[in-house]
C-alpha cells in the first residue's frame, strides 16, 4: 500500500482465488470440492492472502484469521444456533465484528 503496488497485489490475489475456483485446477488446489469444509476453504483463501505480502497482505491475513477463529469458537459454543459446518448468516455476522476489532 505504501509503495503504490496495492492494485497489483489485489489483482494477484484475485487471480489466485479465481484459479482455485476453476474446475480445471488440480483437486489439491481447488477452493471448493464436494468434500471440503467451510474452514478448509477459509484456510485455502488465507494461504492465498498470505502470498500477497506487504501491508495489505498482513491486514487481510489478520482479518481472515480473526474471522475464521471467531467463527470456529462461536460455532463450538453450546448456545450456537448453527451447526459446526454450516453457519447461518447471524453466526457469520457475529464473527465479523470481533474480526474487524482485531484491526484496531
């Protein structure tokens, strides 16, 4: 961000994620497979985000890690209305606030 390459970093991340969405991607590199879980997909996205580098990569990696960790914790809670593999919109929303707070 500081040296003017933010657009290139975002384009690289988008291209990496698009490649993982391609049906022609090797199964080990696909973002979603019939057997993948939400958290496996989030880990795959996080891997691509970490490759961005620079301050943007760090910010996105912190945000994504905090979101995934909070969502995991919330779904494991006995009071959760969602299953541990398929969160509802409310569960996702409850995980986003604390994830954003980690950026402060």
